[in-house]
């Protein structure tokens, strides 16, 4: 980048002698911040927000990231709602090397804008702590109407919807052209995710050596979750059953004593190696798209829902179904590794049909 906008002489740079970073410019400083986050999914999400801001600062404002002022941050908030000029900033999903690639697929929703500003404010706070910059231009910048919660509990499947999804999964190789090995792995992936509530990043990094059976005969999977926090997740009968089947399909031993501890729980189709989080997302999104096409005529509402679904929906569905089936709130909280009950309690929602019937029955109109 040109020297004038790479941050070497940023307007809000702190004195070099007091900086705790070796970074000479904004790109290197942002890379240092990203390196704090080991989870690949978190790194990708944060990198995207930082990259968008750096590009906007240089292209639209003609300044470095470390030269942005509060007025710039306010303008950027409006820009996120409707990136303009559109031909420069917005385009269909394309490989990074393509001339068609653009930073945005469209304007961001209220929730997405609030998330972006939160990430950027957090980044600047850290840069201030490292004495790289002197001010946070995003301090106090809010998005009007944004929900304070980070969870959208509508992003889950009801019991009936999940049965339909699983019905399609059972026929992938017979009716929808999937390779048998790919169909088998997909069924394991969604069943294991659904029954454990694991995040995608946790599943792709899980190893057989992280599974243990305690003195009571219960099976647990040790994981490293968000914020590099260690925890453990129950492997119920459904999870253990599909794991045994998945291992057998991969030609691996089912008996724990014979396991190679380094073997990934979720395998590749080609060898014993695992897969990346990006690959997991692509597999699940392909399945959801297939299922949406199958159900488009008979259940258009579910088909539309499936076109928006991501792998994280299995985690939401796990929590919702566990609570509906009688699991205690604290139990689900601990298995999801939430910091507080208030986060988990957001899954205590009823479906609209049941709510309408029950409230309608409680407050019937008086007889004429």
C-alpha cells in the first residue's frame, strides 16, 4: 500500500517508544490482533470486518486505518447499510483472485451492522491497550434498533421439521445423487452435531483421544471452545451410536482401546485426516440446499428456512429440543458451555402454533 495510507504515519499513532507491538503499519497491527484468536471461524469473521474497514478507509476516505476519526466511523456505519458505489463494493460470491470479487454481497442487516461495529470497536480497544493508537473512533457508535442479544433463537428446527430433514438425509445416495461415502458422512455430521450441540470448529478439531468414559459409564468429549476455554460435552447414546457407525464406515476400529488418539472424530473421504471448518460449512450448506429443493413444493416455508440455514442451526436445535424434552436449564447451559443461564434461557421459546392454541384455550370468548 502507499506509504501515506498504510498507517506508518497514521494521525492517531501512539509514540513508537511506548508501543508493545513490533508492528510498523496498520496491516501488521491488525495481523497481531487476529493472531490472538485461534479458532479459524473467529479469525475469518474478524478478518472480514477489519479488511472491509481498511479498504473503505483507503478507497473512500483516502486515509489509513490509524487515521480514522469518529466522524469517519459514523459515516462507515451508514455505509454498511448500503455500500456505495455499488459496482465497486457489492457483487456475487466469487473467489478472491477473481475480478468479480467484492467485499460485500449486499447491505448489512441491523444485526450484522451492530456485530461489525462491535468487532471493530473491540479491535481498536486492543490496539489502544497495546499503545499502537491513541483513540478508538468506534467508541459509543451504536446501531439503532439492534438487539442486544447475540442469539437468534428462530434459527433452529422444530421436532417435525427435523424429522423431515432427517428423512431426506436417509435417501441422499439413493434419490439425490450423492456418493454413498459422502451421504454417510453427512448423516454422521448432522446427527453428531445435533445430539451434542458442538460448534462447527469444535467438531472439526475433535480427536478420538479426547473421548473418555468416566467411572459411571458416561461418555464425554473434551473440547476447547470459544475464548480457548476447555470444557467437556456429553456423548449421549445417539452420538455414540453414529460415531461407531462412522468409524466402521471409515474402516477404523470401534473399540476405544484400539483407537489412535490423533484420529479426527470427523473424517475426510480420502484418508484418515480431518476436514476444515470451511469444508464442513460447504457440506452442510449443500445438504440444506438439496433438502430445500426436495421440500419446495410440499413445504415451501421449511424450504425457505433451509436456504438460510447454517451448521450452527444444529447447535440451536440441540438446545431447543433438549429443553422441550425436559432437560434442566442448568444442564443445557453446562453442555453448551454458556457463561450464564440468561444466554441459555433464550432457547425457552414455544412454537407459534402451540402458543396460539394454548393461549386461545385459556382465554376463550364467552358463550353467546
